[in-house]
């Protein structure tokens, strides 16, 4: 399981995408160096979508955020990866997206490209795509089928999500990480378009189900409109179960999200930063570390 990074601590796999997964990684790196991120690659918007369409590669944006989250906090290169151009043809592109796009496009293996980026950034742990194949996120909603992550994000009353093609392969390194994990953490982040978009890769879902690790879902701090409008914590857990994944524990903060009736162990704690808009890495790390063993 060890890639670039350290070798101390429990083996933790974190699954999802975007800012939510990056928040989990910042927490997990506080209690272990042996962390593997398995990242959704269904994004089709913004800089990632443009590079995906232009170069026919997996979208780099969520992968970039995860690499930066696992880099040393004082890394100048990690800060540069987040720099976003504002003018002309490069407008909207993050520098890290362009670097990753070049590495992925020039390598035969996207995993090798990400390992090289991790080496450059001094990452503690490993960042892997949920699949190296081009995929499109599809949702079934009350209004009918919806195709594409950006479109799904703007949709409410979603029942299920899936990928096209339906059976993309997960990297062998991701399957090994799931098999060897001591702890698997899903979320926080957009339930359908980040967390379940990664779990929708069949070999990722099956790897979670087969693992002996403790399976934890970190719930969002509040509903995401319209994607999870009117959802409580229990409804998040039910959505995971509807997609073939059972968890052992849900971690939530009911200060901003009603509990409902989750049919699993609940850890309810104050997890938000002072502004209430994101998880506090230290608070979340304390809860997750306490759930080991």
C-alpha cells in the first residue's frame, strides 16, 4: 500500500472527491502517514472539464486538491498548484491542473503520473483515481435520467447514480489499499456527485464491502441544495445502502443537519470551523482517530 509518503500509523483509505475529501485527508494525515485517497474522476465542469475534453484524460481537479491536502502545509509548490490564472486562454485553470494534465497525458499510466506529482509535492500518502477510464456520471431522478456531473449537481430528488460505462476498472493499487485497510472513511462532500460517484466504480464498491476495515461515513454539515435538499443524516446513510455499501459508523454534527433515523452507530460531535462552513481538521481527526481499533 505504501507509495510516496511516510510509513507510520494505521492504514486508512479515504474515498470521495472535491473539497470534502481534501478536508478528510487533512484530518487523517494528523494521525497516520499511511493514507490512500481514492478519488472520483467524473467531473466534467470548469478547468477539469476543459482539460478532460481537450486531452481525453481523467479530470485533474479533485486529484490536485487531494495531493495538496496531503502535501506539507508550508510547501511553496503546493501553494502554486492552487494558483488559478485569470486571463486569456488560461483563465480559470489552476496551475496544478495543468501540471497534472501534462503528467497524465505524457505517461502511459495515470497512477504513475500521480505518484510523480506526489513525489514532487512531498506528499505523505498516496492519491489514486477511482478509475483511470473516462466515465460519465448518470443519475436517476424524479424528473428522469440526467447525464454529467455538473447537470447532476443541479438536480434534486435523486434516487441513484451510476457510471457510463457501467463497469470501469479500478487501479490495482486502489483494490490493494482497500483490502489492507484498517479504516475506510467516506465523505464528507457532495453525496451523489463526489462520494457515490467514486463508490459507483464496481471494484471500489466491492472492495469496500469485502474489507475487514471499520467503515465510516462523515456526513456533510448541512444539506446541499438541490442535491440533498431536505436530507437528514439517516437519509445519507440510506443512500449509501441503496448503492450497495453498508457502514459501521456515521460521524455527523447535528448542529446544522438533523439526525433522522440512521440505522448504524452515530458519533455526533461539533465538527465545524468557527465560520460553520467546513469541517475543522483537528476536530475531525480526533473523532476519526478515536474510531480506530
